[in-house]
C-alpha cells in the first residue's frame, strides 16, 4: 500500500494537475453544449456502444464486436458531417469567451441606455399598431453574412427610422433589422434569418418567430419579435423563445444582456432568468 501511495505521489506534478483541470473543463463544456441538442441522443448512443464493445468481446460475440469496432472507426467522420452546425456553434461560443469580450470596446452606460430607449420606443409603437417587426441585437458573434442578405444602412440608431423601416409596404419592412449596440449603429435592414430547426415549436408560431429563434440558435444575438397578428412582443435568446413580454421588462433584459458584469460575463441577468422560469411553458 505504501509503495502504491509513493507511486501516486511521484506521478502527481503541477503539470498533471493543470492537465486534469483543463480536461475536466473541456468535458464539462462539452456536456453543457450537447445538453438539449440533437447531439445529446447521439452521445448517449456512443456511450452504450462503449459499454457493449468490451462486453461483446468478453462474451465471445465476434461478429457483434466487429460491427461495433467498425462503427467506432467511421464514427468521427459521421459525427463531423452530420453535426457540422453544432460544431460551428460550439466554436463560436468558444470564441465568445471572456478574454475576447474584454478586448472589445463597449459603450458607456449612458449611451447604451439612450440607444436601448430608442429601440424600446419603436417596439412599443409597433406593438400598439400591430406592425410586425424583427430586430436582431448583435453581440460577439459576427453577423456579416446576415447583413449581406439585406440592405446595408450603417446609420445611427433612431426610433423613427425603425418605425419607418417596418411600416407595411415599404421596401425593407419584410425582413430583419440588424443593430449593433456596441458600435451604436443600425447595420442593415431587410435581412434574411435562418429558420429554427426545433421540431418542438408550436405550430401557431409563424415564420417571423421561427426566424428570430433560429438566429439565436446560431449566434449569441438577442432577437426582438413583434407579432403582426396580436401585437405581442417576444424575444429570443440562446435558442429559447420568451413570449408576451412587457416593454419595461424587455428594456431591463436588453440592458442586462449588454452590460458587462463584474465577473466579465454578459448573461441575461436575474430578470431574464426569472421571466424564463415564469414563462418556461410557452
């Protein structure tokens, strides 16, 4: 026993401890990333095969063991091809980490609140008039490919301009507006967004809501949706849709999403999380 403990002590070094921490972090982030995605089911299937492989060999099931071994041989290529969008999303999230966020220039709180007030004013008026709208608030994930699908504006943020863009029968009303709060600009209008791949969405949700949700599945943007049928205001964030949001709550959610906390994160804050629990059934 003493020899075993001495062997363990001789193998434990600073480098090995750091390596264990890094591997643990990677495994944890991998599990968090695949949770709630299609990749989760595939991961469970691979775990089952990992247990079946040694069991089949031990029981002498030669053919079954050969099949399982062959599956593992081609599994990596299969996973990369089938789950290419998920891998891309994971790499984007990796690039959005704190060290990269701190390198980016953020506006002062006064400017941020002033611009958010302009957006909220426009959203409130559009909701009262039951004018459909789709507003994407860009964060760390670059949306140049989305901007190119519409008309580039690069104009100052203005409630009047936003209202004018979404006025029915105007050239740019039938698409999304891309706003980058950190550069204080309306980047483009009339943009096309990717539709959500979520098969569990209610059939009552239209294309506008599916597009808003799809945008947050492929980026860290926050998307505001105004329903043309009901005038209800919704927002999508991190692949989750929150419906029938009050204007006052929406403003606070936007401020908390775009305000850097003391720990360097820009999460949705307690109001967003509380609303998510209250509205989680929708």
